[in-house]
């Protein structure tokens, strides 16, 4: 509901200005403090709970802020590979090595560049985890090569905790991969399979998450950080990424959390009517789609708030006036009938 309050207070918008983005971050991460200078305290304060009106998939908030010191690699990456793809199974906890820039490596890299072999130089720098060199050289080749280096860097330096990496870094890793052009593929790889669990029938009900990959569940438990990072650093594919994250959350039973992702995914939240052979992604916000003809009155009320917020968006010259959510009108009528049946005629007639 706090997210909807921000939407109403900003004329139906949840993006497009620094003010509304600050308010969205305050809802997602209420412990986040604005930087006021070089001596400001850290943005994330370990141990603080994260109260949020909407449902959270994680009952333990402390663990997602803990960090572990990096452990030195036991061995380097193979020097001869056909791809920049990082293989996490070959290392426990990758981290930047102080020996990466030793004179022998720099001499070899310099020699490659003397011969104009930029791609080979990028491959060598990536294999040796000379990330600064790899990023600089790849930026002079093409965007695809640079993106591959970014993704390799993120997976090497910020592996998931299941692969030995520090906890609480999923948002940073996924955002770096998005910057590198990974798009929704990076979330698809990290999240549970959609449809692996039945969502609860109510916004208030929070069932225990079903058994699935511990890595996937940990990523989902950090959904606030991931969403806050994505909406604060909009990039190509962020709408699809937020929708995919929402799909995974809903499929695991965390309906309200998934709906937060949908609301923040685009200037106009997705609203799907019935009648299509494909089940709607979201029909009534705040409640799961049952498909049996029943409806949750809380979902109707939440969707009405969204309809009202969208009506506040200023209409530019030449644009049509917002006409509301067409399919919501039948639910309003049913709600009015329910109110009339219990004798609340005044409210039913409004």
C-alpha cells in the first residue's frame, strides 16, 4: 500500500523524476539513507529489519546484509578458451588477484597490443582476471565484446553464495550483468522455474516457500534489493527483467512481492482482462488469479486505487482522456451488490 501511496502522490507515476524514484527506494529499502558527503554512513545498515506493507518472501532480513571476506583463488582461469563465459564450478570464491598485474602479464598484454591483437588481449586479460585492462580494451572493439567482459567480471567477482561468494550481492551481480546486455537471461538463470508452486489465494496469506534450489530462493529473498537496483539504474531490458522476477515471485507464492515488480516495470502497470487462452499475468492487483470465477475484494480495492492513480496522470494535448480499467467495472458492480446485501446502501451507491 505504501507503493500505491507514492503512485497517487505523484500523479500516477512511479518513475521519471528524482523525487518519485527516491520515494520508491524508501518503500523498497526504508533503511536506505541518502549520501550527504564522503563521510556519510553506509547505505545498507546490517541488522536492521525491512518493514514493508506488502508481503516479503523472506522471514530473515539480517542474513541478506551480511558479507564474507573474499577468499583468494587457488588457480587462474584457463588461458586458452573460445569464450569469455566464466565457469563458477572451477573456483570456490573468485576475487581480484594482486598477481594479475605482475610484469610478465603486462609484458604479454603489451605485446598483443603492439601487434594489434585486441581480441586476443581481451581474452588474455579476462583469463588472468585483469579486469581493468579487459574492460578498457574491449570498449575499443565493440559493445558485444565489452558486454561479455562485464558479465564475466560479475560472475567471477560476485558469484552467488551457493558458489562460495558473499551473501547479499545478488542485486549488484544481476545489475552488472544487465549493464553488460544480458537482459532477462541473467534473471532466468538465477530464478526458480515459473510455475513450480501454487500461489496463495490472498494478499495477506504468506505460505512457506516450496522446496527448490537454495541459490534460487536466496536470490528471491533479496527481491527488494534487486528491484531497487533495477529501478534506480534503468537499462535496456529492465521492464522484461522486472516482469520475469515478478513471475518467479508469484509462482513461489509471494503474490504481493511479484505485483510490486509488475507495478514498477513500466509507466503503466500491466492489467490483463479475461477471455484469452493464456492466463493473465495480473488481473487484480494484490490477489492471485483463481480462474474459478471467484474474486478477492481486497484485489478489487487495490486495483481501484491503481485505476484512480492512473487517472491523475496529466493528459497532454491531443491525447485521449483516461477511461479507466474496463473490466474492473463489473467487479465494482459485484462489490456494490455485496454492500447492498449487508445493508450498506450509502457506500454501495457511491
